[in-house]
C-alpha cells in the first residue's frame, strides 16, 4: 500500500514538538487538543515509515532518524515561507507574523511604540511581543528576533550588535531632602540602594571620575526588584538611589521628578544586542522588522548606536 502524503501541517507540528520537547506545550501554542498533536505525529511517522520521536513520561526527544528529518523539515518549511513571501512581493505587501522577544521594561516603555509605527507602515504584519528578562531558547519558544541588554556569550543565533545603553545615578527630591545629596562616590555607602539582584555585579557600583580614576563602591539597600518598572516606582516613592538606564527614567528626569547625581562620574554602559534565528532572517517580514528596529533604536534616550 502506498504511504499517505506528508502534509506541511504535520511537518510544522513535528518541528515544534522537536524544538519544545513537549506535546502539551505545542498543543497550547497551536491552540489545539493534545490528541490532535499526537495524531499528527503518529500519521507523520506512519507516512515516513520510521520512528521520529522517543516519548517518555517527562519529555519527548528525537531519534537519530528524527534529527535528520527535523533538519530537512526546517529547510522545507523555510523555503515554503520564503516562496509565499516572494509571491506576495509581486503586490508589495509583506504579511504574516513576526515574533519578537525583548527585555521587559525596555519593551513596555519604548519598543511597543516602535512596533506601533512599524505596523502603521505594514498593516498586514502581525507582531507577537514577548517580554522577559530571562535568557530564552529562541527556537524552542518560536521567537524570530530577541533584543537583549547584556553581554552575550557565543550563540547559534545571528548576533547583531546595536549599540550601548548608558546609565546614570538618580534619586527623588524627597529622598535627597531626607537623606542628603551624595557629592562623592564614597558617600554613596551611607545611602539606600535600589537595585536589581538579577543583574550580575549590581551590589557594587563601578564609577569613573572625570580624571579617569575608577571607584568601586558597595551598593546595598533594603529594596530589590527583578523588574525595571518596579525600580522606577521605588525611585518615585523616594525609597533610595538607583543606577538606571537613561531610557527607564529620562522622562522623569526631564520633568524634575528624579534628580541626576554625581554627574561628572560615569557608569559602565550596557551592550544592546539583537539575536536573530538564522533560518528566519531571510523571511521578508522578519527582515523588515529587523531593519526598522536598527533604523529607529538610536533615537531612544541614552542609546548610542554602533556605526553601520
């Protein structure tokens, strides 16, 4: 008996299960029942004639044959998507969904507005924005592009260095009226620090003086938060001093609700990078969003863009 034909839908289901390692996670992602995912996999394995996945009670993994088949499926699905892009290009209308992951506070305060403007220019492109400060596996989570504020280790993803995010020390006038304004780095030791413990080395401030001398200052306090917007609220409430990205507090500094401190001293800037899933980089709608972010990112407060 002839084997049944392999459908692209079954291929897509298989690729996502292989990347996520979970039938239930893929079922939620595709908004279908887990039984539908199981049926797709069973029918696909029957069609190709070999087992592609090894299932246990805790995880789904690829067989040797499945690994080779997965690599081929990724290429086939990419070609299908690119073919659709090229066909749509004849009417100059990019369409479809781009999935973007971004550092949470940065995404809420600034990247959302970039996306709104992008979608006004390309109304047929949907953007799924995922906000997290955690490092994620882009392929496993189905993300096309990620913006990250941190040094990045070697990765299988395409890395595009966008620039640096500059930081400054700030506090509310109410806090300074109560505790005094520090005029030297050493004076910070007697103040309340607001910091993010999920940022490596945040318990020590490294400051460079106007003459180039470097100061290492302990930076501790009673309030710590793992989200930039919580730090912003703590600053406004007069809870202490924070080493903050310009983009997080620029509007508050301009309105006088926060005050810059030790302005002759500089804090190390933070690299701003874009990670791109290589197989997605050539898709028209993904490429359009990449180019748009690169073009607009230097307009954000405190971002120094790399020369291109």
